[in-house]
């Protein structure tokens, strides 16, 4: 199925670019516009096409303050960056 579309109120810069691109490629402006629309449509899938997962929904909001504190304490070392050894040959750490 094909559909006709009218585009109005394009700014001068866009019109100039379309004309120059069509001339450079040896095709008409309509073909340029069709290619641009088709490329964009294929590179940007609709959000509805992405799967939605609910397998972790039951866990959302179940931590107590104590659970959160325990988690942060247990993972504190993960927030430190080990820096390469310096001229003294010792490693140093930076808190992140």
C-alpha cells in the first residue's frame, strides 16, 4: 500500500540540502525523502515491540531499611577504584 504525503513549511536550509543531495546523487527529491523516512522507521522500532518482563516485580519495594544498610555495607568495596601503582610501587584507592 502506498500513501501520498504533502510536506509544507520546510525551512530554506532543509530545502537547499534536499535539492543539493538529490543533485549529488542523481535522483529526485521525492526519492531522498522516501529513503530518509524508511531508514528512520527501520532504525527506531516502536516501544511496543520491546518485550516487557515482570519476573522481578514481586521483589520491588520489599527491602527494609536494615536490608538496604546490610547491602550497602556488604558492597562498599565495590565502590572503591584501585588506581595503578605510582612511582612508589604502592597501589592507592579512591572512594567513588
